[in-house]
C-alpha cells in the first residue's frame, strides 16, 4: 500500500497542528506553512502511530514536506 499526499494532509489536520491546511502543498516545507516544533512532534507521533513505523531523530530532517513524508513511509513499509 502506497501512502498518498492526501492521506498525510488528513493526518496533519487530525493532529491538531497550527498549520493552515489550505496552504499545504506537497512540496512545501511544513515549517514554512506554520508548523512549529510541537506541531512537528505531533505529526511524527501521528505518523508512527498510524503506520507502525519509528522515525529516529536522525531521520527527522528527511520528513519536512508532505512528499518527503510519503516517500519515507513508503520506503519504511516496503522493507
């Protein structure tokens, strides 16, 4: 199962972040559209819970856009 950008947008919306969902673009850096450190932690926790994967601290820089999150999850769940 491949994760789609629309699923991640819904996950971000459900994580109750301060991000303006209307401004979300799959290639936009989440920090550029209003995510702060707490928002990023909530998103990462939601990803880990939803998809049953662990995002180690050293990989956090790899998941800054919706497309990067999709790629990361799809790669992690393929293994």
